[in-house]
């Protein structure tokens, strides 16, 4: 034990490197972890060991360098993506994912053509991790290789490729992602990632294919398609989204309501008002928010006349403005409904909705009662 404590760091490194030659996997893993635990001071020695003739040593050293995370290792590890041993290439791709340096993007894109599925999978995963950073920098060099990877025999590679293309944000990916979205039934995971990715790309070419998913997809696909259509924001989706407010899946109803609010087309207002009585509280909340968005975008009233806005208890809107007494239990729904109506000044109703912050509370009820109309609500002009 005393002899081990007195060993120099160089000797310790060599002992671990020698252990990487072992035929026993547990011994090699322990040695690689020990090297990683030595940290930055041993990086120069590990970089020298990358030239070792034994593939087990090269793989173990790459693993250790990836865990240490020193940028000095990036270029040497990139070089090992073309190593003669497939296990070294795989560990190199994984280490580059850990390092997250975009200098590796194009070499990783080239590795998507590797003969070994595990290398392609790990390269695709590394690119997925750095996809958003590539998009922020406008670096689209890997896009052609990622589009080709959508045809990879391994569905995990296809899934990573689809997600990374959306993160990078290059519109060359739109048509290939549409093809994957409408491909075969057994490619479900790729299809879902493609739907989500098309929403992130916000390209109107996806409008028709996404509407088709609303019509024929399952609940999960309908939900994802509704969310994607909301991100695209094309009013051409409104007529297809409105029926989804009555979907059997609550999440699909929620995503449809959210999408209609983001699109901001007043044609959806009546259907969204009806959704305020949905059995699911989350759906009701999203519908309320969507109606607020619609009202904020337009000076036009969301209903033809306030008398048409009716609470669950069938008390008309005049009651909210103080013309009729309301039972206490109705105040929360009352304020939720008025939150929508108060967004427009067309009726001159009560008070701005933002002042009714204490929903359902005694203070909230007092604010409603204190802000009655000075004059009765005027009837609409007869015509």
C-alpha cells in the first residue's frame, strides 16, 4: 500500500494504460474510469496514448478524455472517427458528444455513413446534442448528410436525424420530413419527431400534410400535429383545428385550443367559448388563454352582444356587471368568462380584466361589485 502511494503520476497512468489491454471487460472499464478521475493533468499522457497499437487502449483513453472534457482532445478524437477498429470509432463519437464542440460536426456527419450501425447511431446522437448550437450559428453543412440519414436502416439513426434537422432549422429539411411523416406505420417514432420538427421549422409547405394527420392520425399524432400547426400560424389550419376541440383525447383538445389562440383567427372564437365548459380543467384554461389572445389581436368583440355570453348557471352577462345578484359559487367562472370579454372596449363593460387578479376571492368579488356600469348596457342597433 505504501509503495502505491509513493508511485509517480506517470507510473499510475502507465499502470492504467496497461490494464486497458486486459481481456476482461470489467478490468478495462475500471482502468478507463481511473484515468478519467485523474483529470486534466494527465491529458498530455493520454493524448500520446491515442497512438497505441492496441484498440482497447485507444478506446479506453478516448473514453477517459471524453469524461475529462478537455478541449485539447477534440481534434485528436475527431481523427479517431476513421480508426480501423469500430469500437474505437463508436467511443470517439460518444466522446465528441460529451465534448459538444461544433468542430466535430462535419466529421460526425461523415460518420453517418459508417458501416457499423452503432457508430452511426452515436454519431447521430452527438449531432443531435449540438443541433441547436449549429442552428444558432447558421452552420448547415451537416444538413445533406442528415437528410440522407433519414433513410438509414436503423430507426434510432432516423429519429436522431429528423430531430437534428429541425434544431438546425434549414428549410431543405421540410420535404424530406414530410415524406418521413407520411411514410410507413412501423416508423412511428420517426413520424412523431418529423411532425414536431415541421412545427419547429414553421414552413407553410407542411400545412396540408399536418392537416391530414389531424384527420387520420391517432390521438398522439393529432396532438402533435395541432401543436405544429399552431407554431406555423397559418389561418388555413383553422377549419381543421376547430373539430379537434371536441376530440376524445384531452391533450389533443388542449393543443387545438392553444394552436387556435396562436393563429389568432376570430373564426375560432365561438368554438373556443364553448370549450370553456370542457370537462378537463387544463383544456378550459388553455381555451381561456386562447380567447384572450384573439381578443388582444382585434378590436372587434368576440361575441355579437354581451347578452350572448352565458355562464354555466345561465346567468347573463348583465349580472356580472352588477345588474343581478350572483351566488358566491359562480364568481370564479364569472371572472374567467369576463377575462375574455374585458379584452375589448367595444361594450364598455365594468373594469379591465387585469384588475381582477384575485380570482374567486373576496377581493375579486368586491372588485366586480364595485365596478358596475354607470348606465345600462345599450342594446345593439336594430337593423
